[in-house]
């Protein structure tokens, strides 16, 4: 039987064409008034997950 995609994970992570698993940077939901504009811009970018975590996420998303 084919593995189903975990919908909660598909909303939180993005898998690039080359197979990298990207995630949001933490710390961009609240307390933004004390953060500099430079810091807030840096928080918008996606960052790559570690290889060990990426393997787990890919497996749960049904993409080997």
C-alpha cells in the first residue's frame, strides 16, 4: 500500500527539487518590535534541515 502524506508536515516543510528539506526559521511570530529590520528580513528565509532530520521528514511525507 502506498504511504499517505502527513498533511501537517506538508504545510510546515518544503522539499526542493534536489531533495533538500527546508523549514521556517523560528522566532518570527511575536515580539517583533524589539527585533531589527535586518533580523526580521533574515527570519523570512527558509533554512535547510540537518540530514538526519531530513530523512525522518521525507519518510513521513512519503517521499523517499
